[in-house]
C-alpha cells in the first residue's frame, strides 16, 4: 500500500465510510452498516475493494484495519516528505525555515535564528554595499511571499539581530563577529 493508493482509496466516499466505521471499532457487518450508513451491497463492495487494496484484512470472519499496512504507508510518506525537504533545502540548518526561497519559519533559538537570518542577509545583500531603506525592503520582499514575516518586520529582525547595520537611514551587511571590520 502506497501513500498515494491510500489517498485514492480514501477519496472514495463509500470506502472512507467503511474505513471510518472500522477505525471506530466496528467488527461485525451490522456495526459497519450502522456506523457507515451504507446499504449492504455498497458496504460489501467497499469492503472488498479495501481488502484488495491491502487496507483491510479478514480476521476470523470479520474485516479489520491492517495496522501494519497503514504504518508502512505512513512511514513511506514521512520518508518521502523528508527527502523532498532535503532536496528543496540541502542545508540542514535552513531546513524547515527556508523553502523555495521563502522564509517560512524563524527559529526561536539564538544560534538557529542567526543561521537562518544570516542566510537571508548574505543571500540578499553584498558585503560593502550601502542600501537605502526602500531598497532593503524591496530586496527582502521575495523572502516574505507567503512566509511568516512581512518585509519590514524581516528588515527590523535583521537589524535587531545585528546582521544588517543601520546608520543615517542607510543599511549595509554587518561585518561577521570577530572579523575586525
């Protein structure tokens, strides 16, 4: 059973009703019919499809959810999600925080926060260049499309965390700590 097949199967209302009835503890035909609200022919057809798909097993004459198949499908889905996230964001420090060039989460912990915001700052601004406030906000806007901060809040966070230096309404990438410059 693949995660895709599980989604396809549970997309069918009759299969979903029988599955739900079994998940709620139905173990006899009359309980399945009662909980699912289906007529006997519909329920029987749905049970047959769920058995063939691997979601249900016939145990001692009554169908039951195949917990092992569900767990395997969930494990496969979780592995695929982790692989997709790793492919989308190879840097483990940024994973879960930057997705597709958008800041989707700002970590609370100082080290992680500085790593994520430092990535944003260094990817957006050139060392030694000065920027006016409007340019800084405009350059930060793509990081915010559908993200957790607006560009002004992101600009403020970069200044507050010492990643952008602000002087006389001019901004520049702050020198890394210990660089002496």
